[in-house]
């Protein structure tokens, strides 16, 4: 790392500024303090990963605040700065991609498969678990999806389209007793028994 005279002077200047007392309530001074130290850290960083992180921090300053920075010239090698930002961006994207792949993998591991769907339909006699209708069966999330219930064995209950859209993301124990026309004590117990015997952790 070779620093120019101007850069060395800048580093000294920041060291001197840092010895002064700062008023943390003075937003403008605090901003100046942070920016000076970020630029100084950028110049002093010898490890690429460190320099990359500092470059990213500088880059992440909000645009309207960035306009107030008058010391951009202290970063003399603009190509290196841009290159570091580019690398950091790539690193962030690749992390995000890996995370997404991991999440998908996890979901697939737990997802209800065809055989499990067949089993749960058989358990409920190929009828809607809530009203007993024999019309086309749909997947209902017993613990609503929006509240963290997963698409997995132990949380998916077969029910007709009508019950499914009526229940939506409501809690079974609150929704079902209100359904005067379809409510049935033995059906309720069967559902609760099924859930109890296939207890699954919800995603939340
Ligand atoms: Zn139904």
C-alpha cells in the first residue's frame, strides 16, 4: 500500500480531529466525524476484504448526504474503489443466492408429498374434514400459512373449496364453532386428533 503525500496528510488531519472532543448531539459534526474516519480507514486498510467492506460502507451513505462529502479526491485510485464495490456486490448476491437455495431445499424436505396427501385424504374418508362434502378436496393450512403454518404433513387438512375460502387465515378453534351449518363435534375431534398425532413444528 503506497500512500501519496496528500493521503498521508489527510490521515494525520483525521488523527488530529479525532483527538478533539465531539458533541454527539451535533448531527453535522457527527456525520463529518464518521465520514473522515471511514475515508481514513479506507486508506489504511491493507486486507482486501477489509477495504472492500469500508468501500461498501462509504457507498451505502445516503445519496443526499453523499453530496455533502467534499473529500472524494482523497481516494485517488477510483478504479480500485469501483472494483472493490463490484466484488462486494457480487459477494452479497452470491450469499443471497445461496441462502435462497438453502431455504428452498429446506422447504422441499418438509413439503407434503403425494403419498402423505393421499394418506391424509384417506384418514378423513376422502371427504372435506370440516363439512363432510365429497366435492373436490383442496389443501387447507390448519395453522394458517400467514401465521407460520407450513405446507407439510400434520398441517395440511383436506377440505372443500367452500370451507377453504371461508376459513382463509383464521384459527380453526375460532372459525369452526361459528360455522353453524356445517359444525360437527365428531368432525372437530377428528381434525384435532389428527393434528395432535402428527404434531409438527410450525415455521415460526
Ligand atoms: Zn367443506
